[in-house]
């Protein structure tokens, strides 16, 4: 008996299914990796937008005189 057949008989219905991240959470490992990639990309987009906002407030704002409230 080969290793694949032995594994198939040992796992039964779970053979060929993807492993879960946690047994009590219905999310597979690949879905967890996709979530991490998505949130990492979102964080970098947020950091970039924050830098653009800061540069706008820091340099463009004073040129229009927003800092002088008299």
C-alpha cells in the first residue's frame, strides 16, 4: 500500500480538503493568507494617503494663508 492510499484511508472524508487555520474557525489557510495580503496592501495605501495629506496640509495650506486667522 502506498503512502497516498494510507493517508486517504486514515483521513477518510477529509482527504484532499484544505486544512483550517483553527479547528473552530471555518477559514482555510489560503483564505488567511489572502486576508493578510489584502490588509497589508490596504495598510500601505493608507500610509501613502496619510503622507499625501500631511504634505498637502504642511506645504500647500500655508501658501493659501490658512494659518493666518486674523
